[in-house]
C-alpha cells in the first residue's frame, strides 16, 4: 500500500511539472493600451488602459511583452479598465500597445508549500490516508436515518470521510447547508471550500437562510472570506468582511472607500491625458491604500478567528495562514470533481471530519502539463483515486458514498437522456419538476417543447478552424444561435445560456452579443461561454452549439474523446426548462460512432420526435432582429442594394462556382469606383474583372461589404451540397467582419 509520504512526493512532482509548463507555455494574455510611465524608484511604475477588466489579484507576478522585449513585474492594482504595474525594467515612456502575461502558477506554488507542511504533521497525514483509502466500514447507525439530510448528518458524525455524489439538480446545496447548520447549532466549527467563488457564495447564502429560520444568528458567526463576492450574496451582505468592517471599524471602511474613489477618478483623468501632477498623486494614493489595507487585513484575521462557519475558495485557503493554520470540526469541499487530488487532500487535512461533494460524471480538473505525474494526479478527481467512482462503474455504491438521486432542475424531456445514458437510471425526476418547468417550455421558440434538436443538415459546409488557435467555428450555427437567443428574449426569457465546446466559437458569440445585444443583456442574464466555464451554473434556457460540421472529415475530440461524456453531461444539465441542440445530423451520422455520447444524444432526440429540420426555418423564426435578417437566398434585391451602396470593399467567396449569372455581373458592374472587389475562388471567372483574385476560398459562400455587412449563404449557387430551401442571412456586424477578414489574411 502506498504511504501518505509517497503520495505527497508524487503530488509535489505533479505540481512542479504544471508550474514549469505554465511558466514556459501557459500564460494568459491581456491586451494593454496607452501605457504611461508614472514613476521610477526601486521599480518602474506603469499605468495602462485595458479594453476589459481582468481578474488578476493584487501582488500577482506578471510579465509584460512589448515588441521583442519581455519584462517581469507585479500587479499593483487592476480595477475597472485600468491596470497599474510595478516592472523590474524600464520599457519606455509612452507605449501604444503591450501584452500582459499572467498565469496562476503562484497558487500551485502555495499548494506545494501546504503539502510540505502536511508532510511534517502526523495528524494531517492520517486524515489524508483515510481520504484516499476509505475502506473502513461505515459506522453511522443506518437504522436511525429519517431523511437524506439526516443520513448525511449521521454519516459526517460517525465517519471521518463522507463522499457525496450530487448529480445536477439533486439538491446538494440544500443538503450541505442543513448539515453545516446542524454542526453550527452544536457549536462545532465548519469550513466550506470550493473551486469557484460562485459555489461558495451560493452555499453560504443557503446556510445563512436556513440557520436564520431556526434561530437568531449573530453578526460575524458566519463569514464569507475573500474579495470576489458575487451576486448570490446581495441579500446576505452581513456574511462579508466588508459588512463587519463597516459595522465595527467604520473609519477604516470609509477611508478605504474614499481612496478607491479618488484613485478611480485619477485613473479616469490619466486615461484621457497624461499629467505629472495626477501621476504623482496616484502614486501617493497607492501608498496610502497599502497602509489602510494592511490595517484592514488585521481586522479580517480577527473576523476569521471569531467565526463559526467560514466559506472561502481552495486557492484562498492554501494561501492564507489564518485559514490553513486553523483546525475545524468539519470541512465541506464542494465541486470536488473540479479540484486537483492534492487540493482535496489539503482540504481534508484541515478538519477532523470531511465531506467531499461533487459529480464524477462532470468535467474533471484541468491541467496543461503532459508530465506523467500531472496526467495522473491533476487530470483525475478524488472520486477516481479513492476508488469511489470505480465501485459505481462496477455496479455498486461505495459504503462511504452518499448518492443524491432525485433531480429537481430539469424538465423531464431534458433529463430523460442524462438519467438513462449518463446516470444509468440511478437518478430520477422529482414528482413536481414537470409542473415547475412547464412554463419555461411553453415559451417561444418552439412553444410547448423542452428538448429540441435544430438540424442544420443540408444548409451548407460551414465548419472551419480559427487560423490562430485551431479552435473550431461555424458561422451558420452562430447566427442560428443568436436568433434563438433573440426569440427567447422576446418571448419573455431572461435566463439564457449559450454553450459550445469551442473557445473561438464562444468568443465570437460573446463579441456578437456585446455589439448587437447590449441593451437586452442589461435586462437579462445572457451568457455565452465554453462548456468548461458553465460547470456549476444553470439557466432556464440553454442553447448547445456543437459547431462541428462539414467540410471537417472527423468530429473534434472534445465531442468524441475521453471526456466527451462529461462535457455533454455538463452542456445538457445546466438547463431548467428548454434545451436547444444545434447540430448537423448528416455529419454526426457519417462521422460519429453509435457508441459515442454525442451520437446517442442526437439519436435520442431524433427518436423522440424532437428534431426540427432545415426546411422549417421560416416557421420558427418569428422575429427579425434589426441587424440579423433571414431570407430566401434566391431573393437578391436587398443584396444588390448593399452592393451598390458599398463604399470601400466587396469580398465575395465562391467555393464551387465557375460563373455568376448576368444579374450578379450587372450588380457588381454598377458598384462605386471606390469599392474594390476581391474574389475568393478556386476557379477563374473571365466574365468578372476583380481588383484582386485569390485562388483560395472558404468552404461556404459569403459576401462581405465594407468589412461590416455580411451575407452568409449568398450567392446561393456557390454552395457545396446545399439543399433547398436556400436560406441566406444578412448580418450587420463589425465583429463578424473583422473575424472573417482576419481568417482570410491568415490563409493568404
């Protein structure tokens, strides 16, 4: 049997391999603009504008890349659309553009140090041994169990380790909150840990709500510890350190707020025009803030020492001695399937009892390194390494595994697939879930239907790869998805998710929403992201865009590889009332084996009458967006008008045509002299004299006018294997135009 010391050594090797990989290859990049040197002393202080806020903590080590130069430094502040950096070298006085490189390898370094501490503690090592080898018989009195929550309370009282398998919507937050509150009522200390801030917020809010319904909770007994507090705690501000600071040390709180506001205004002024006076003042404010924040930190340490139930992230716990030097009666680790095994071990070392809660049928932890130790210990979760998931795969539940088996999130038409194909009928629907979700399914689009497969077969060959990242993109699916979001919003939907396996596709949708749907997003919760980013959240309506299609010759590994079942499970089970799956059925049936989960999903929806075929597109699209319009591709009046109004450039992609008819020739001949014509075609067109001809084309026809007006599916005769009815989409979007031009530049 492997000793705990050996486990720790192997984990440290895995962590070191990941750190080295991140340092060498893995930096996240952020664009910075209008850089200004503020001061020179021990380091060089720079001020930059950033197009969008970045989530990099103060004090984090970073690198700045400018041209061929790369300089190390650290973050002084990164609030709003500005960032202040302390760099080790001078990179100039005035910089129009630079790249900030950051990866959280420091968090891994802190975890490495905590493992070093654990090696020296016999008590902590014993706790980890029980976590990894929970072979001891269960000691709780099973005959006394009254409810699922009561069973978990008994398990956590009599057993050192309890594993909870919580499939989506089965009430793990509800159950964990009651266990934590029970320990609190018995004057026991509880630490709540999770990978994400959102999970901590949701669980702490539920614990507070339940405990408060039983008795009065004094301020400070429950503490949400950390700076990234989200919307789930809007009605629970008394859980935060900021609330306690304002209540007990209002002078510090007010000074901090005043300095933050003063800094914000100065940053705004510096973004408009550089001033030496403003620069000096900003540096002085940073010094004052450092002093105030140091005093506040001391008060927060007192808050932690006095709290009975504390919620914080795994990263915060491993970096802050006020947490990792404390011993708790019970540690609850939520989202355990997303945590590295050494993170789960660290969590278990902090308490006399530990509850490990997660779903090993969802996405595992993410690691970049391909080192064998990283592959083994950072890419598989604690359920795998403890033997808990293996027991399930062998047809029985581990004696220390508690299964939550009644889902209350999804409409039964949606859960039918995951219940059967992923959870193998171990999970069922609560009796009231159909009634609870019927109102969502009743809305447009597709009123009265909860699960829909929007089949794009025969629409054209729109599959492509981003020339930069090699991530897959499908513009036709993208526009159909935007239309679904639009229809859903107009039908009253205010909780809408767009999810795709591919980062480039998610990013393009995010850009499209920011450009075309800013007002609507202010009124609704509309999120576009990859499947990985959606894990742990939920929406009333979910649009799953598979993106894969012809002319790709095989489906991507994300949809068919080792973790594809987990990825599809997350994509489906985020949904409450309406799940819309966009895919090309012909592509799936030709390129995906029947035993693959994506094929099984498509077959399940097809067999249950949930498919909507391409010829029905005119029936379900009820509302045209002002900047996205759908029409028959044979109707050319509007495209001819756009061509005649072109001011700078017309780009036409003709993947298969060797000619255009006289109407097209005439429409192009009357264009403005300033509008240069570029033809993308593998064939010469002697009847048209373009300003530029590129004997290379994308696999689908399009017309791009002035880098903004995009006609997709036009000219119709330039389609490859498209089937009637021929549909075209007109999109007015600078983001889409920039994307297409970038792709063409990368190919030519």
